[in-house]
C-alpha cells in the first residue's frame, strides 16, 4: 500500500509539472490553462468568487478567472494586487498574461497563509497601498487568509479603521479558520492589539519597532488547540 501511494504521488507530481508551464506558445498556453483549471482549482472559482468590497472601490477576492478580470476592467478597475507573489508557476504567468491582454496593471506581493510575513513584505504592501489610485482588487488563491490579512492592513493603515473593524477581514465569513495554522494571522493582530491598548501605537510603528515574525510563528506553532482558542476567543 505504501509503495502504491508513493507511486501515485510521484505520478501526480510528474503530471503537474507537465502542465505547469509558461503560456509562451499555443501548445503551452493550452497546458497552462489546464493547469489553472484543475491543479490550481480554477474550476471551483468559476462560480465561487469570495468577492467583497472592503472600502469604496477596493475589493478582495479569490484568484479571478479571465472572465472576472474582464468584468473588473469594465467596472473601472485598473489594478490587480496579487498576494501569491511573482513566480515562474503557471498560475502567476497565466494571470500576468491575462492582465496584459486586458490592459490591467498587476502588482505582486508575496504573503503566506500559514506564517506571518517578513517585515519587508509588510512594508512593500503598505507602500503599494499608498501609491495605488482609484479602484483595485487584491487576491490570493482562495480569498480567505492572505486576502484577509492584506484587507486588514489596508483598513488599519489607509483608512484609520479600528482594530475591531479590521478583525472582521479574518473571519469564517471568508472561510478563514483561526484555530488552524492560518490562525497565526489572527495571532499577529492579537499581538498588535495588546501593544495598541498599552501604548496607542500605530500599526506601521509597531511593525518597525516591535514586530518579530520568527517569535510570532514559533509561539503560535507551540500552542495547543485550547491555548489558541483561549488566546483568540
């Protein structure tokens, strides 16, 4: 049984690699589209969008299909913020190709759903938010975790919203599960909230002076399920 499972895993990896190509020719474009549809689960995103407006003209979502990108362009959105990061993977190269064909600007910041960002990624994201003009849409893969974190940061740094309001961006309403590994993002906000209550410190200031991603990741991973629930309840 173990050998059979190993063979299946190996076969899946080879099949995935076969289709995970740059869309730089008609044949490779077909392969990359198949990769997006099945291996990146775009087949699910054709119906389920996880789309939400977090502020006037600012939206969060799962990774949009070509049809949704076209609709967004028609609705006056010119900028797409990709929170999965720039890479050589088909999911990024296909999106880049689609945005180029529609005249959309794509901006890429690398966030992770199961660990808190490096400080430089936080700074890059906040700087990008300050530069964007007009309407834009930010997305990760499912629109649950990384999109929630970025939405929270946008509300705190660009709109001056309260921590209570920002917390809503990380919720089950978007299929975010705070007691799993992705709850480390909630724990990050919990750590900031404690400092804010004590010192009234802005989020940007806290990032520069108190933020330690290694400590936050380690503390969260060492907690039991009960300790996580007690901390974030």
